C-alpha cells in the first residue's frame, strides 16, 4: 500500500483540524479531494484504510459532482476489498432523508412522519398536517429548509424558487414539532460505535445547526458558510450535555449498527408529550472542540486514536506484501 490512510473530503476547511492532528501524530495519510478527481477502477485500493468525510451539502458550494464521485469511488474500493469507514452504505443513508425515516420506523424509534414527493400536485390530499417542514431529500447543514403553512404556500414557494428541487428533484414534507426554545435539540456524537459526547443546541430559529465553528462560530462572529440562511435573532448556541439519557444513547447505537455508521452525529428533539423524536442522522460529523474541552479532551485526538487503531487492524488483516 502507498499510504496507511486516505481521507476523502470535499469541504476546503472542515477537515483541517483532523489533518493537523494526523500530522502531529505522524500518521502516514493522504488527502483525497473529491471536488476535481479521478480514479482508475483497476488500481484501487491504494491505502490500508479509507475515511469518508464527504458531505451531502457539497452542492450548495458548487461541488455537486463530488457526491456521486464519492459514492462510486467507495463502491469500487469496497468491491476490491478495502475498508472504508462511513462507506457507501452509511453514505447512502446520509444522502436520503426518506431512508433515514424508514430506518427509524424499522427500529421502532420515534421519528417525524414524512412524505417524499417529486410533484406538488401529488401531495394534495395526501398531506394535511400544517405547518410542516419542507426539506430536500439530500440535505446537509440545514440547506433549503422551510417552514410552510399550507399546500398553497408550498406551491408558491417552489414556483418562485425552483432551485429548491436541487440537487436530485426529490423533496420531503416532514411533521413539525415545536420545541422549548430554551432547551433546543440534542446532538450526540459517536465514534467507533460509542458516545463521544452530547450537546444541546439552541437554534434561535436557524436551520443550519452544523457544529463546525466555521459555520457557527463560538464567538458569535459571522459564519464562513455557503449555506444560504436567514439571519437568526441570536447565534446558534451549543452547550455540553453530560446528562444525556442512557436510553437516548442506546437508541443512537442501534441506529449506528443498523445504518453501517462508524462515525456519526445523531439529533433528536423532545416533543411536548415527552417523547424523544429522532430526526437527523449525519455521517459527516463536524466536531466542536469547545464542547469536547468541557468534557476534558480534544475530539480530533480521539478521532486519530480511533483511526490508528483501525489502521493497525487493517495492517494485521492484509497480506505482508501490502
């Protein structure tokens, strides 16, 4: 093998803390930029281990081609016998909000009711619960999400903004749950199937709850983020949540196992009737150093610990000539 680890990525900044931590540890790794790339189907794999960090929101940054390329590359790698963390199965789940809902239904985990559609007229008479959240099937970073109050408002919204059908001409209407503004939602970060940390996220009306400090800076300064969004009344706030219930963590672990996820950020809200309603599964998990420090560690050092352990496993599995 020409390197121990290859990191597949598209965002120009999100992976920089990981790269710095890998370099500090002396890990032999390669950066594989998915924005403008090629691969020879007869010459994969070239690394002992691959780590997929592609994001569904690539299309909002003008990098729509990165997503199908990443999926094809991972499928070819897996067919050739390579180990890909958050591989094609996990990536396919992240790209499909409808599949996430179906998985939660299969696991008997509370989740919002939703319908997928490719034509507004097909929704008429099928959906009667308003207001509802309009979401793209291939989401990411809260992009192209709207709260709509009627079928007529939905039709007007899509008529005046036809780009909302991007990138795959498939949208969802999803059941809307108002939450206690002071408590927000809960996001649990998992690494290698175990909880890394949990946090409460108070949105102040924003849909983009990306934990990256580029998208939601800790100091409240302007975000360096391409996702178009209305300016919230206050910056999104993140709070360490050490008291996350065991039952929520166990539900998260079931989701990881069923979805083939190695690293993930899983979000749920607390409904008025007391249920924990799980609504988002993220395979590309942007960690928030300020929160992890409250738990006493650097999250990227933990990720490197995990990657080194997995590289060692692959070294033991592969032939000595590799």
